[in-house]
C-alpha cells in the first residue's frame, strides 16, 4: 500500500498562487463509489470519515523549472502560497504536486484559476443553497447523506441557470469566467462528492473552501454543524485576495449565512454588491428579514427568495446579468 495524495482546486491573483491538498496514510479503504446505492452507499460515505492523515509528510510543487518543498500540518493538510510568475496565463491552469514513498514518486494533478480581469466575484454556500440537504432536520439530513448517492441528490430548480449567468456576467467572451467560490461548513472529506455533484448538474467550475478534515465516526454524525467562523474567515480571505472585485454572496436561511454576510458587508462596505438568501421553510424568518434590511441600508442589493427564478429576475433588475 502507498500513501494517498489529494489535491484541491487552487486560485491566483496578480501576485500570488495558492494551492492545497491532503496526504493520507496508506489504507485498504476504497474511495467513495458514486454508483453505490442504499446501504452500500451508506457504507461508502462512512468510509470517507475513517481515513487517517499523514502529518509532516514531504510535499513538492512543480513550479516552472523548480520543485518547491513543504511539509503537511498535523492533520495532513498542506498549502503552498507562492509569488506568481507574471508570465502565467489566465483561466483554469494545470498544476502538479508529488510525494515520495519508498523511493517512488507519487504524482497528482489539479487545476487553479487565475481569473481574467473583470468586475465580479461570486461566493456561494452549498447545503440548502443549491444542494437540497435538509439542514434544519438533522435526522433527515443524515438519512439523505447516507442513503442517497450523488445521482439521487436533488438540486433546486433554476439554480443552475442563475449560477451559469453569474459565472459569465460582464464577460464579452463566454469562455472566460468570474472568480467563483463554494464556501461551506462541509468538511474536506466530502470534496469529491461535491465536485461530482456540481459537474453532474453543470454548475460553474469553482474553487471549494471547506472545513477541516474529519477522521472519526463521531465527527461524521455532526458533519456540517458546529462553529461557522471558518466560513467567515475564508470569505474575508477571498475579498482580501481579490480586493478589486465586487461580490455577489449567495446563501440560505437554515444556518448563519445571512449573519456572516452582514459582518462581511460591514467590513467591506465598497465591495459587497448583492446578497441572495434562499428561504428554506414555509415562511420567511423575521431575524433574516431584519438583517437584510440592514444590509439594504448599506447600499447592498438584497433578495430573500423561495425559488431561483425570483433570484434570476432580481439579478436582471439590478443589472448583474443580462
């Protein structure tokens, strides 16, 4: 058996490149199988939370004619933050990372985005924002995660049309994309599942920023719950990393999205352009409405919507999309 090297989509601005991943100890546990159903799917999902990470592993990034070296943190996570070569192209670009095991090199490839110059950045939550997850009903959420494979999971109507329009908004060439991020309280364990789901439904290709990896069944039971401060920090980082963009923030009212977005808008009063909050219950929540009205007073366009068709109409009304 050999260690496993996992890479995630990275991102770059005009000065810096950031790529990241995990190194896992050798294991006989199979990767999540997207085709398994019912109990077999449940077993496959649980195994995603039984992995063991490798601390202090040597990791090498191929960067032009050199190999940059770092080591993993205690949880097996690594991150390269390096000055960007100014000759780098724009769009999605391949990168390559390697580890060495028993004198053999293990190589994995991924991509990072360096967005073409534009005006918009898009940041979206995942659960109950575009992926139907039943966050307000923990038992149902757990049931769906365990017994519904990626092909059976549901997406909200019209959300793909909205996201695709946002992805190319303001672009003369439709092969150019705005900086698009999915920021969630789901853990890195679910990365492949989320990527597969977004590809299945033709959602925009985006960078994922998720919560610290979990390695026990206890952690699995509480997946997606707990402190959401990491989401605030990651969103704050994105706005600092791309300071010249205006941002559209998309979330839902099942957890803390609206309160996080309010705090972000207060810190970045120039760059938050619009906030979209999906209504997940039968009635709108008074606390959410109050926060959105406060955002409106900060000159942020707001939309508290039940169906994505409403969000699309609003985006057209304020001139974000055509």
